C-alpha cells in the first residue's frame, strides 16, 4: 500500500509520520517540500507515487491570523483541498482529511453530531468548512475527521504556552466557559491507522464525516490545572501553582477571532467503526503532558 502524507512536520503530521510506516510505503512531504497551494506540484507527486491513500495533514491553523489573512486561509484549507479531492478521484485513492469543531457556532447545548447544521463564527472555521464542502462536491472516496483542541508534544500549542507562562508569572488567567476536550495527535493517528487498516483489508468504513475526540468534558481552565498539577508532581520549577490559576470568561480575553463556547463532539459514529475504545480526555492529555515535561527536563 502506498500512502502519501502532506503536512508531515505539523503537530499531527509529525505523529502520523512516526506511526504510518507499519502500514506500507510512505511518501511524506512537509509544507516546504510540497505546498498544497501549488496545484501542479501536488499533481506531479500524486502521478509519480500512485498513492492508495492520501492523508492531508496540511492546514492553515492560525485562528486569529486568519481573520486578516483570509485569502491564504482559503487557499490552503479550501482551494488546495478541492484540488486534492479531484486528484484523489482521478487515481481512485482514498482521501483522509482533518477538519475542526470550529465549523459550528458553539451555541448548541449538547455535543454536536456529524449531521448538525454548520455555522462557523470565524474565518478559520469557514475556510475549513469550505474544504469539507469541496470534498463532498467531488465525492471521492473520503474520510473527514473533525477534531477538537489538538495538543501534542510537537509544535506550538496551549499546553506548551501554559508551561512557559507558568515559569514567568505567579498567577495565570485561563478561560473556563469554552467547553470541550483536548485531543492528542497520537489518538488522531491511531484512529487514522485503524481506518487505513480497514481499507487495506477491503473493509473500508463508509465514506463521510466522523467526529474524533476523547471521551468526557472539560474546559481550558481545567486543562491548565491538570497540566500544572502534573508538572508539580514531576517537580518542574514553576512560579505558578495550581491554586494560582484563575478562571475567567471569554469576554475577559478578547481575540481577533471569535471562539465557539461549545466544542463538544459526539463520537458515537466513529466508535461504531473503531476496533478500540476512545480514551477519557484526561488519560489522553496526561500522556502528552508526560512527553512535554520530559522534553523540558532534557532541554
């Protein structure tokens, strides 16, 4: 099986590149090696490598910057994806693509299911939704995984920012009224591999959208407290202790892009296909915390 991976050096791409080789021959490209907005270059790579599965981990993910860089966000998250879907259709390859809870407005009072009405409230979410629509329009063989609050050991993310700030400040203010759970690149990769194994054994899942997140419910404030508590246990020198993390509401921390208040995703559809149970968010997140803290200790 030939697998083409785009975006191999991002948070998710790093983890996919580590885990995918067990499945077949991997052709992995970073953004600098293969820009998804360079349509001819992407077409040439697909033509030369004849992939059975194309994994698109390339995305414009700078949520706030997207508000002033709309053209670039759409070029990557929509136009590039549309072209990729057409190429996948031409070579009869499966396209695995990653989307976001930000396609929703966050006003629902319960976890979102795949068929709920989408209504993004920022440019990033709108551009990712446009990418979903582009894939659906081409209707190639595809799996779209909507994920939420991706935090891993690679790249820049919330956890690393909190730890960095905790070494410099004696207290932190963290938002509590945005509800959701962190999702590790490791879990996303594990689900992706499960789906590819099904394809490999001619038992492919029904094409379409699947919500992918750990079990449970949390918020940014609780996640920060969980991280700092673990760091304290590991005797990481910090100025901020758990009791010094204060809860604030979204209105007290204005950003360029609005965020949904409810980012909960219902994962029953995904669980019905998986060969394993989705973990609780805290177990999934603490595995990431261990890796990040270990990296700090060896730095």
